[in-house]
C-alpha cells in the first residue's frame, strides 16, 4: 500500500540519513581494504568501489538538502569511527573476512536504494527514482564482485554465505511493481540484457545456492 506523501517523505529522509552515513563508513573501510592489498586487480577494483561510494554519498547529501534535512551528527561520527576501524583491521584480518563483510553489507545496500526509489515516487520526487535505481545496480555489481571473491573459500564449510540477491535485470521491473505510479513515462525501460546474460546470472545464483546448501550439509556432519 502506498504511503501518503508526507509519511513517504519522512521515511525517505530516514533512509537517506542512514545511507549517507553508511556510505561514509563503507568508503573509509574500502580505503583501508584496498591499501592492505598488493598491486593487482583486487586492489584496483576495491579502490574503484570506494570512489563509487563517495559519489553515492555526494548525491544523497544533495537530496537530503533538497528535502530540508541534514545528516545525523552522531551517526556521522559513528560512521567515521566504524569505517576507519574496519579499514585498519583489513591490514591484519586476512583476505576472507574483509571480502565477506563487504559483500554482506552491499547486499543490504541494494535493498536500501530500491526502497528509496519507491519512497521517492510516493513522496512526489519522481525525478529521483532513476538515480536511486542506478545506485542499486551499482551496489549489485559490488555485491557480485565480493561474492565472487569468497564463493569457493573453505571457510564457507562453517560460515553461511549471505542470500544471493535477485538478478540485476529484476531491479527495475520490481520497482515498477512496487511504485505508487509505475508509469512508463516516469521511468523508461533500460535496454534489456541478452538472454545469454540473464541465463548466466541465473546459473550464478543457482551455483551460489548449491554452494550454500553443500556448506550447510557439511556443517551438519
């Protein structure tokens, strides 16, 4: 059920405050993470992810200002402390823990930006929906990267892999089903991915689910 515009605005401010500070914590943690790695593709990719988190934070900050709201001061202080602490721990925590923690975090970020897109429509900020969905898709790519770095790790015999998100191509159709006014004019369709790409994503999801089931079975032995 759609909210009235006033309550949707309040809920959107709540999500954006959480996301704004969360992006700060994530970006600082990723800075420590990539600096802890040797030169190579992982270091370069995580450095790129850090930059994308800062970009998201800048965009969210502008939207909070447009709503007449400010970030939570205490939340900002806590986010900085958490991010710097996690970044420092990456230098001593080994390879698995930072990758695993980042992937689990990014999984939640996808849902957060999907919810923000729906709330933006309900609050009358139709023009923001596209931006939030873009962010959700970027976070989806982050989650996929970190999942790929831990999917075959032997520690998954004892630690469950977080649930796989829905395929990336489902983000926008899901938004249309949930939004108060899912108009084609409001949010034009992106070019659809090829059936081969969709099949590859589905195979990846099924493989991840099978690995989780095997890991759970091994833990029960």
